[in-house]
C-alpha cells in the first residue's frame, strides 16, 4: 500500500526564527507538503516563508493574509484553499516547535482507523515539557470544563496538532465557525463530532515555545470560557449538519 500524502497547514504570526526549523524537519518526511498561512507578521515571517518556498520548490505554499487577523480565520481560509487538493490528509500544526514534526507519522498512521486524529498531551504516553504549574493547571482545567459542558470525549480538546482525512474535513461546516484562539479548535472538534466523524488520539510530547511571544490574551481566555456553553446550547437548536 502506498503511504498517505499529507498537507500540513501552519498558521504563523511572528514566527520568523521558528518557521525555518519546523520546515526543514517537516520536509524530511517525503510525502508531506506545507501551507504556511501568515497574517502579515510584523517580524517578516511572510518573507521567510516565501524564501522557504523557493528553497523547497513544489512542496511549500504561502498564503499571505492582510485583513481580519486571527488563528481561526487563518485556518478557515487555509483549509478552504486546499480542500480539493489531491492529498489524503490535511494536518494542523503550530509553528512554534511545540508540536514535534517527528511525531507526525504517529498521527498519520492513526488515520487508518479514524477520520481525525488529535496529537494529545492527556492520553497515556502524552506529556508537556517546560510549562509552569499555573499554565499546566489552566490547560487541565480547560479540558475538564470543555468535556463536561460540551460532552466531547477527547482528552485533549484544545490541542492544535491534528490530522484529518481530507474528505472527512470537507464534511465539517467551516462557514459556521465564529471563534478564534483555542475556542476555534474546540468549535472545530465539536463540529467534527456532530457530523459524526471518528475521533482518535495519539500521545504527543508538547514542548513550550522557546522563541517568540505567546498570543494567549485575556480576550482569548474569555472567548474560551463562553464557547463550550454556546456549543452545548446550539446542540438543542441547530439543524443537523449537512454532509
Ligand atoms: N495566521 C495566524 N497565526 C497565528 C495567530 N495567532 C497565533 N498564530 C499561530 O498559531 C500558532 C499557535 O499560537 P501560539 O502563540 O503558539 O499560541 P499558544 O501555543 O497558545 O501560546 P504559546 O505557545 O504559549 O505562545 C502559532 O503557530 C502562531 O504563530 C494569528 O492571529 N494569525
Ligand atoms: Mg504555542
């Protein structure tokens, strides 16, 4: 059987130093291509991405966004632009080296039995490195809260390391998404469960960023606190998703 082909979407905002390291590691996987979705990063990440596209011809694309900055919007635009590509899988990954490209084959392999695979910190074998206790507790609490309110089964609903079968991702109604930040990742998983898609998790070791700045703002946290309730309530009122 031929190995599946995967297109990895990486949203970037001020990741000039991290993106080249990530890219070189990803390009070691022969069946992987990359789409960088840059939000006009002030540090020039967009230009760095363009140079990488020249260095790896035919394997890297760059989408330059200039309006409506946001992680969720970047993913929606990026996913829309590649849904009809001749690839088996579409993956999501952070640029800050928190998600180890060497673990991508584990996620890819698990799509043999699932429609979406989450790289999970909170299944046996998963780990978080270099997070202060406060951040660790926040993430644990957030996941317990999300699971309780939304009744999602996944242990790590906020992980941004994911791999989707392309046709499965195409069945998720992206146009309905409203949120950004972590809440976007939860919204997407909720929509996947509603289709319903088969969701699996494989353990990853998440490493906190060493370079660049965090974008975890109060607004992102506030949105994340409300989103699970919005989703839980929408279950009662929303029509079933079209397939
Ligand atoms: N295109 C785009 N990418 C973004 C935006 N905000 C964050 N990102 C990217 O999304 C990924 C995750 O963002 P992070 O800042 O690492 O968020 P985080 O992991 O919650 O926080 P830290 O790792 O603690 O900084 C990274 O690749 C960021 O560069 C945005 O507004 N637009
Ligand atoms: Mg990060």
